[in-house]
């Protein structure tokens, strides 16, 4: 591996991951003045495309998947290696190996391989005809065709952002929908039980059969191997011809096994300037990380490595990485934009700033929970850490500055549409039981340790799944 201070101007840059972060990074590299050989590697055969429309416009039939291609901001003059995944990384020889045996050498490498949907176990029906994931263009096309065929009922496993958007589209199409959710409210892992309780009303007002505190025990088929029913943890049976598994994401890091990087199913750890960390916590000078796969420190949330499955973060982080890949360390920039994400479901627009999942309390600052328009602020130990607006995006003006200033919680706004008295409530986030975690050894000054972060939400199962205590992952509607 290359030492952190061994920096020379790159002549060859390889970007592994040809999606939003990869494309925007490639464009930013050219904007930063890089004129050398630029290679983009992607496991899908398609040019980079936008994922948010897949769970919205494509499923509803408003767009076809071939109309989701990302606009090109400039000519990047790149070599494209599409349709074959990266299969290995040797940081000593600076070589990426592809699954077909080809190799790509680099002076700088950007890892932007993102995440994939967590699959349903094959032994419990995951391979049945009618069981779908939703992450890629091909996934969206298959699911769109299944919905267009008019199934009598769709089962959605998981009531996070993706699950909610799929269920919302199904109701718009006039399809009957059952949604199972392990916790006591939709969006509980991302927004907590208080706001999740409001979301439950949106589901039910839309006619969704919402099963809270319920998991799927097994998916069952007919004699032709087609999905016909789901057996739930409470012993009930739901007849369904289509099931959508929306049970979280796994980082695409398998190809990094043996590379010496701090990488696992949670992502690739990096420092604030997007430099990848070796497994001993040392930042590398020639390997960078951006997008959904990155786990990085944010000054507003110390002691954590965050992984944000957010569209805005992928764009911003790719630009930070591109700048730092083409400049010496003393000119590096830290990646520190305030996290932001959004979702549309059941006629509701949700927009969030900050990290709600870190909060211990929440308070409604404008509007009211029983209305379809409100703003809720989240606090952690007396500090404002996040705000969520429902059907009120313009009301977020000014909140970002308060979060960045680490303003006290609850915030005193004196809003004309606010309650007479601010009454914080327990935010209601699911909290796993603490588990024993080995403490890392002391590290040399300047080395950043890689603290644990949680795995993506577990599949809905009756078996208990061990978790690692740390900062919760934040799931966005554009995962």
C-alpha cells in the first residue's frame, strides 16, 4: 500500500462503480483539470442512470426505465468497462481485476460500488417466481411488468422508504397491498416511532393492510413454483401473487476481500477527505471512496462513521473525492455537507435535514401530527440534530443553520403555526440490546479508527439477529 504522504500527480484514474457517484466523480475529475487516462467500471450493461424514479415513475408506468439515464454535464473522455463487475483489488500493484480476467491499473482509485438490496433467503421462498427486489433498472422492469399484470394482492416486506413508495404506487394502481413491518411503526428506523405513528395513518388512510410488529415466516408457492401465499409470524396467512422485499441494503464490498481495506457488508471506511482506510485505520493516499458505500466521519456527529444512502450525498461526496484525488494533501477538503433526503408516498412529501436516527427526543415545532402538514425537530442530549418536514419543504428554511450551529433542543422558534407549548417526546427509535464489542487498540496519532456501525436492517425473520451498537443507518427513499 502507498503511504499517505507519497503523492504524485496521477496519470491513470480508475472509478469502480458506474452509477450516480461514479459518473459525477468522473465529471468532477475533468473539471479539476485531470487530463490523464480515465476508466469507469460498472457491473451493469447500462450507462449511468437515476435510481429514485425506479420506485416512483417507472413502477407507476409514467416513465420507462430507459428514460432514467443520467444527464451528462460534460464530455469525460473515458474508457467504459460496463457489464462486468470488479472482482479484486491489489493495492500494492495498484490493479483492479474484473470478473472476466481483465485488469485495470491506476494511480488513483475511486471506490463507488454502492449497495444492493438485501435478498430474501432462498430456503424460505426467495427464489420463487413472483418475489422481487427493487434496486436496478432490471429489477424495476420486472416488478413493473408484474404489477401491470394486475395481481390480486401485493405483499411488501418492510415499511421503510422503499417499501412505502412501492406500497403507495400499488395503491395508485388500484392494487390491494399488505405491508409487514417488524417494528411498531413504518419508517421507525429512519424517523422513529412518533413520526412513524403518523405514517401508519397515511398507510391505512390509503387502504393498505398494514401489519405492524409482524414478520414473514415463509413464502410459499403452488405446484408451478409461483408465489401464492405468505405465512406470517402471528400464524396468519396472506394470499399474494407478488412480493417485494424491501428489507434494507448491503454494501457491494465482496470484491475487496483480501485488499487490506477496512471494508465489510456495512461499507468501506474512509476519513473526512474520502481517503480509504486500511484495516489498521491508516488512510491511503491513492484509494478514495464516495457514495452509498462510504462510511465517513462528520464533524456534527463525532465518534461515528456514517453511511448515507442519499442522492445528494453521493453527488457531493464524489466532488469532494475528485478534488482530493487531484490535489496534494495540504489542499484537501473535508466532506461535511448536512445530510438531506426526501421521499414521496401516499400523497405526502417528506424532506429531512440531519440525522434523525441519532435522536433521543422529537418535538413538533410547526403544524400538528394529526394534520397532513407539519415540521418535527429531533434532539440528542439537548442538541438539535435533525428536522423532518411533511408536506412543508419551504418551512425547512433556517433549520439547517440551527443544526449546523448545534443549537439547543428543543429549538425556540416562536412560529405562528407552532404549538403553544413545545412538548418533547421520546423519539421512539428501535434500540437493540447492547452487545459486547472488542475495544480497538490504541493507534498512532493521525490515524482514524473505524468504529462499528450497524449492519443494514435485517431481513424480517422470526429468528433473532445480533446487532452491533453504534450510529443507525439512515435509509432514504432513493436507496
